[in-house]
């Protein structure tokens, strides 16, 4: 009987010695998983209502406009001459006898003069489109009430006014008729509306060419002033239209 040899089973051990085994593979940490509650995966029964889109704000209403050219024009006059002009304008409004005064588009220096002339306890309100100008006003005169925006947006609680200074009418972007119509309900009997520009019509024409987006009109002539005043219960008490000085004073009389 022939014996069968199985060399593969004899010469090759089934198991390798421990020294010949490959080193164990290090355990790799599995990434952590965030377990969500099943309730969080359910959609709400009443989904939130979509809000209406927000109306776009024009970029020109966000960007601060530079009104420094108005104050720069004051430097064209010698200091003594400028001081006399501003004193004449403030005096025309009768500020020393006024309990409530409104200043529209006035420079920091002009508002300071008005506040200095106002009686103790009097109300002075400055309205301007520039926050920078209003900040300068508050730095000089903290007692002055400031309102950022248009003349027509000034709250009625500040009135009625005994004097209103329209310091830069060509930059108000509205005709004189509309301005006077808006002031009728905000002025006391006998109130004075002072339309002025210390450097006069010639400088306004130059500024209109240099800053057409901010200086949109000229200073009104006498006939325009008289017609607008008569249509809105005002009377022209003083009018000066020199090339280097402009002043128009209107008094309000209820019909």
C-alpha cells in the first residue's frame, strides 16, 4: 500500500509564529455624529408666513451730502463785514422777542448767533439734511433742538414758531409757495419768515453751476416774493437784493 505524502500540510504551518504576525492596525476614531431628535426633522404644521419685501432706499438718501460749500462762502467776506451781515439777518427775525425759533439749513455759526440772541428759556430748533452740521451745532449749543431731514418733517410739537429763518432757500428742493403753505399752520400771529443769504445772488449763481444737484433754484426776486406772500397770508416788510447780500422778511397775519 502506497503512502501519500502531503508536503503542503507538513512543511507549511497553518499558523505563523507570533513574531511573524504583522503589527496590529491602530484603531481609527470614527467621526462624531450629531444625533437629531426625530421631532426636529418634522416640518412645522404652520410654516412662517413670508414677509413682504422691504422697499429699496435710494442711495442718495443714505450718503451724507457735503454742505461745507455754504460755510466756505462765508469766508469770502471779511470777518467784520460778515459779522454785520449776520447780525442784520438775525435782528430782522426779532429773535430777542421770540419764544420759538426755527432755523432751516443754517450754518453752525449762524445757529450759534440765533441761540445767543434768543431770550432765556426760548426754544431754538435747527433742521438740516446733514448730520455732520447738526453735530457741530450740538457741540456749540447743546440747548438747541436738532432735527435731521426736511423742513416739512419737523414735528408740530415744536411750534408754533415766532421766527423762521430760511438760510438756503435754493437748496430746499421745493418752491417758495409750498414752503409758505407749510408754514401757515406752524407760525404764530405776527411771526416773521426771514429768507436770506449773506453772500447774495452772485454767489448762489456760482454754486448752482458747481453743485447742480444741491442748488436747484435761484433766490426769488421781489415780484415772486410778493405774489407768494399775498397768496398765503404773509406781508413783505423788508426786501434787499444786492449782488452781495440778500434779505426778505415776511410777516404772517391770519386771515
